């Protein structure tokens, strides 16, 4: 996803001279093409994220379309007040991009995990929150985000994510993307953990359980129309996110389900309330957190076997 | 640009009085902080800034950010007097639903405002973004930022100072309203601000240290050219509560609200005609 992001920004910047990529001293060589193509459209802001976010807001208020880029915790919680005041309150059209989000950098430890970003940024008015699942969906939402002036946060993974769908199949911001349709259960996955949902659906199929798999790249505004349709067509729904269970995507869906009187059962899967301090791969961390394909399968079986 | 310094003194006296009166009527604090930077604002708004109140969002306008947003009461008076909105609008100051509160609102809510400051340490990074945007877009506006000395406690001020120097941004002028106080103590004691000029100088800035109430000194510092092309910071030595004898250098006026009698006393000191005091029949609006 990282490489796709750099490539997409480079292409977009060639056509739209308002775009400026602000980097928090990260992405060694990643933006070489952009820098060669247009040196004024790339600025290394150093390891000074609070300043970088304020600079981005000032630029956005002066006719540019800045994109800030660094590792997720540093472009979100590290400079949260600048996001809240300078970007969101001013309605400054800044695109904030967090790389290595969720547990992508599992082995770097909790300092580099981002499992609170949805929850915290959701509570800030005017913010749009996007979590594409692969390179094509990232390209798609980035292009779309530049079409209006909404302050936007895009959380992306690292490198090597397998493409799930071609870009033409990715739905617009605010909509779910249906990957497959089934009757027994709907699995709604947000962001890069979509790959676990795909694997879970395959495993469920071999167990005779047919699952709808819906992918969400929009956390805020919540894809309410599409969720409502899932509520009408499914009795059981499992959401999965590489994010804390607290105030994440799943809890937003639960609260929406309650508001519209969903009669079935919705089970959110997310990271429990703890720091994942043990070293290991992203896959290991997902297992520990209970958001890997096995955990999804277990959750679905639990829902279906105890329907009341 | 046409005013004599004598005119600027008159404007400053009138705005000092209006700020004191409004503080009384609306129970808005930070008078000491307002009066220490008032002369800097008067100088900028009447001598320097290329702005058109009838076209407040003109893309080529100079940008001014009052990073010490708690001095918004002065900024509102200045913007009204310069014609961004009617002076009479300020009679609603602090009323329920008024746009005039303790800090500047976001730009879309009031003409002339560039940044909703109030949380300290935000104005310089935003001003830097505006200045960089000018360079990138080939625009010729300049950006001015007023910081408070207490605000220099914030790390983001120094993050921005480093980046301004690295990017060689010289369309940006920064003032530090160095009144030697912050909310609850001397700014040189709370976090060891001194030597302030040497700190900025070490960060790669061209530093001018002046009397921040002397228009000719402000004028000289603003006009000075730096042969090395460095960004400019003007350390304005000021007096908190300047212009009203019983407020000067008394940090109680960071929060205190003047009584009606104190407003009248200030009016006398500032040579304000009695008919402009206009307190009779008006009661302070407390938010308690």
C-alpha cells in the first residue's frame, strides 16, 4: 500500500499543482519520483508532527491541498490538538495519511501500533475517516477525497497487502463494497483486516456456512444506507477491525443497529482493552487480539449456534 | 500607511479604552495581555498590512495571526475600527449567541480572522503554512504572527522556528510580546525563557529587540532588511497592562475584570471624553 500511495500521489500531483506532500521524515526514497518531478510539492517537515499538522492547515487555508504522511500514531495522537483545532475546526482540506496503521508494525511494539485512531478522530466534528483495504481501494479513496474539501484521515497498511478487488469494483466513499453474497451471516470488515474476513468466508464455506462479505473503507460517515440493507437481509452480522473494540467501527455499527431497531444480532470483533506488548508478526498479533480468520470463524459459529 | 505616529497614539488610546470598557461589560479577562500587544496590532493594521476590509478574503491579502488568542478582545476592536464589521456589533460582546467571545472564532465566522487561536503554540505553524503556500503558489503576500512570551513554553513554537529557518522562509515576520509575565508567574522563572533573543538567534533567525510600545522602534524593526535573508523575529519588550497605571505590570489583570469605577478611572488616564464612557444603565454580563 505504501508504494501504491507514493505512486498515486506522484500521479495526482502532476495533474493538481495544489497537492503538497508533507512527510514527517519518513519514507526514505519512497517519494524520489515526486521530488524529481516537482520539488516544491514535497517537503520533509522533520520529526515535528505538531508543527507539520499546523503547517498543513495553514497551507490548506491558503489554497493548497496538503497531504501529511508519517507512521500512524505520530500523524494522529501525537498531534491530536492540531488536528482538532487547526484542521477540523477550520475545516481545512488537509488529508492526513497514517502508514503502518493498526498492527501493521506489530513487531515495533505498542509505541507504533494504532488501535485508537478511529475512536479518537470519530469524536471530532468535520472529520472524515477512511481505511482502504488494499492498493486499489487506497488509490480510489485518495482520488475521491481530493474531490471535495472535507478534512480527511486515511489509515493505510504497509507493503505487500494482496489486492482484493480491482479498482472499478470499489464503491464510493460512504458505501460498503460487497465482495460476496451469502445467507447465513454478513461479515463486515474495515481496512486491511479484510484479508482475514476473506479467509474466514472461505473456511466457513467449507463448513457449509454461506457468508456475505462486505468491505468498509469509510468509518465516518458511517455507511448507514448499506448497513441498513444488511440489517434487512441478514439475521447475524460480525464486524471486524484492526482497532480497539472501544468506540471503533463495530461499536458505531452496534449503536446504529440499536437506533434503527435491527432485530438480529451484531457481534463486533476488535482488539481488547490492552497493549499488545509481545514481539511478533502482524499475523501473530491478530491472533493474540482475536481478529484473525480463525477468530472470525469462531465468532460466526458462536452466533449461529446460539441464535437467541 | 498614511497615519502619523500621533494618529496611531490616538487610535491606540481609544482602543485601549474600548477594550477595558468591553472587559467590564462582558466580564472578559486577559486585559493585561491585551494591553501589552495593542500597540503592535495598531502599528500592523494601520501601517503595514495590505488588507481590504471590503474584500476580506482576497487571495493576495497579507495574513495576520494573533497566536496569543486570549488577546482577541483587542483584535476584535482593531478589526471593527478598520472596518471589517461595524464597531456597534461589539456591543453584543459576550452575549449568548455572539461571535465575540474570549478567543477568535474560525475564519468563516468573522471577517478578518485568519486563525482560531487560543490554544497556544498553534499560530506560528499555521502562519508558516500560509507563508510556504505563498511561495509555492507564487503569491506575494506576507505573513505576520504575534506570539506571547508564555506561549514560547510550547514545543510547537520551536518546532516551527526550526522549520522556518530550514526552509529559509523570509516572507514571515514574528513578534514576541515579551511582557515578562505568563498566567501565574514571571515568564523567565516558570520555564527559564531568558535569554530569549539569544534563543531565537541560535535558531537561525534575525532578531530585533525593541520597545514594543514605541512606534518608531517598531517601524525600524519591521522595515529592517536582513542581508542574510533570515526570517525575522521582533522581540517586543512590553508592559503587561500598558496604558492604565493601576494595571501596569500587575499580573492580577491577567484575570481581573475592572469595575465601573476602574473603567472611568482608565478613561481619565487615557484622555477619553466622558460621553464615550457610556456605562450608565448597562450592567456587566456575568457568565457565572
